[in-house]
C-alpha cells in the first residue's frame, strides 16, 4: 500500500538525518570558506539527477555566498560537443582544462556512486578527479554508499548513510539538496539574505 511506502520512506529519512556526519558537514563549510578567502572558484560536477543538484548549488554559491561557481552540465552544447567529438568519459576533464582549474579552486562533486572504474560507475568523474589532484585543487562532495573514488580523493566530503539498500539513490539525491542548503546558509558562508527571508513576515 502507498501508505506503507510513505511511512517507511519517511522513517528511513529520519534515520539518515540522525546518522549524518556533522564533522563532515563542518569540513565542507570550511573548504568553501577557504576557497572564497583565497579567491578560488568552485566547479560543480554531477551526472543524472546529481547534475541538477550541481546546477542549483552553483546558483546558490554565486547569489547567496558570493563565490564564483560553475556547473559543468549547465552548458549542454559544450557537454554534448565534447561527448560527440572526444568521448563521454573525458567531458568533465576537458571542461575543467578549458576553465583553467587551478590550486586555489575547488571541485565539488554530487554523485551517488562517486565513480568506480572497475564497475563502470560515473566514469566521467574519474579524469576530472585526477586533474584536480594534478593541479592541487581542493576536492569536495556529497556521495552515497562508500563514495567511490571521489570520496577517497576528497579533502572534504559527506557520505549519505545507507539505511535501505533499495533506496540508496532516492535518499542520497534527496539529502544532497538538504546538505548544500545547510552549507550555503551557514553563517560563515552566507553573505546575502534569501529573498523570502529578506521580505520578513
């Protein structure tokens, strides 16, 4: 019955919320503060549903936190041209190269799997992660399961706890939105009020 599904999904969500790594969230905030203080930019990557998370988060970082930020999937023409001409696996790497990713910048990844070469999961993330390592850029992310190769390489990341293996994607992507909204509204990062809050009651 739909009622059973609703209740179980919400109970699982409560369990995820209780198990979120508070220190991991603090490290994400600190990494973004550091990036802004050193005049760096944030480049956001995501595939599938996580691509829309990256786009929304880039908007919030720019408008609310005054951090220069870009989401790779916002330019569909470039993304598909690179996929068509150079291959799908290097689309993010080529975009970061053209963006002159450097040591003051931060690569922020939203991904359920986090990239896994052996299992063929989220492969376009992997050359991008390697580029960030080579140039000394920071790496951050919000992931599901064990976070894959992205979490292993990250300076700051949060892994959404798995409370039901059948709903890893739903919970991970749902909590991605909660986490980045928590982060951008942190006093250490937020520079400008959000519209409705600015209007008052």
